[in-house]
C-alpha cells in the first residue's frame, strides 16, 4: 500500500497498522489465489443464471401440475418466491483443475442434469485455459440454452460461442475497463472516502 494512503487510513479512519496488514495479507494470500482460479467467472455465473431461470420455469410448472393432480395442500407461492429470490439453485457450473487427461478440457454433466463439471489441465498457460473454458461453456450453452447439443456442428458452435465471449472480454480489457482504473493509488482512496463515507450513502 502506498505510504500516503496508509497514513490516511491510520489518521482519518483510526485503523491500526496491524488491521491494515491483516486485511492486505488475507486478500493477497487467501482471496487472490481463488480469484485467479475463477477463469471467466462473470461468464460462468451469467450462463448459470440463464440456465437456472429456464430450469426454474420448468420446475415450477411440474410442481404446479403435481399439486393440481393430487389436489395437495402445498405452499406453492412461498416456494415460487424463494426460487425467484435465487435461494434455491437448480443448476451449477463448477470448474476443476486437473493434472492431465485424454483431452485438455472436458465438460461432464451431473446425473439428472442439475449441473456440469468443467475440467481443464491446470499446467496450461492461463490464456489457453480461458480459451478452453470459453469453448466448453459454448457446449453448455448449446445443450441448455440453445438446445443444440445433438447438432452436427456442435463443436463449431461451441467455438463460435467461445470466440464471441472472448471477443467481448478482450474489448472490455482494451476499452471499457479504462473507466474503472485510476492512475494513482490516492485516487482510489479518495473515491472510497467520498462515495462511501458521506452522509446519505
């Protein structure tokens, strides 16, 4: 941390050096390695959410039919509310690094179709891992969002999806992310102090 920023946290926020060191250390040693392993995390989460929304409607329709058929006394409204609040997840995408395998990356569907496991060779360079995961996410999108799992051009469609996703990420890093960066550390501190510590926040 920049010394001027450190002094600000010490003097204006009344924090101790021990507190600052603890948080910096935790972020560096515990949070950052997990972030580094979550390749394309925004894309993974978005595809999960889209599939969950689709599955949610199918699931609630099935529940309604059973309740009507059985004339059951069931709190459907509360169940629907909780599912809409995303308390229940009906589908998950899990990324797992592996030592090696027959192919560099692979998608495994959970029994029952409640999620997928994407494995990838962890010793590959990070840019190759991102490409492989984008391609595998294309297979997931084909199966669960576009219903193209059995298409003759399944692999080509997965690569097309990977290209579109990586093109967007590339544009974000080259162009759109500039508005989120600050030239000096003190600018980050000033933004936080001004936005988060004014009355009416």
